[in-house]
C-alpha cells in the first residue's frame, strides 16, 4: 500500500485548515478531516451565506441588498397582517411571479396559500367562505 506522500506528493505541510497530512495513516482519513473542516467553515460563515442570498435576490427580483435588508427587517406578514416569529415559521419574500415586483415579507404558509390560489381573489374568497361555513356547524 502506498503512503500518503506517495499518493499525494504535491501535498506537503498543512492545508488552509491547518490539517497536516502526516498526522493521518490514510489519505481517506485526511480527506474526511478536510471535508469536516470545510463543512464547518461553510456553516460558520454567515457573510458568505448572505453574499449568496444577496446575489440571488438581485438576480431574481432586481432589488439591492439594502432593499432586501429593509424587507427582511419587517416582522408583519404582508398578506395576513400577523406578527412573524421566525422561530416558529420561515418568512419569505412575496412577489409577483410575472413581473417580479416585490411586495413584502410573508409567512411561508401564507405564501403557499396565495400560491395555490394563483393570486385569484375569487378562489380565495370561496375557500374562506367554505371554511367559515364548516366551522360554524
């Protein structure tokens, strides 16, 4: 069986995580340690996550990071008007799928209901009337 140095002669010293190759008996162990370190770095990097989110928001909705931050700071659902508690339910950016116009932050469940109704107020009224009727019996 080849030693690690024979398998990876270019890999001398430690990598960017400070993990030294010679501390491991096999390359697989070394690789697993590097993967764990990389995963931890990704999880502990809110700046990178935020940058990705800003890039996506700009691409999808055409709004700046500053505009997104203003929407994200809103704690009242645009659709139902109730307080949004992110520990209980995810909040999402509500927008028009045809024009990409952004309206505000909404509960994930409110967004789902609106999405199922396809923005059709008559359909939502019928569903609402049915629920009221069923609950009154």
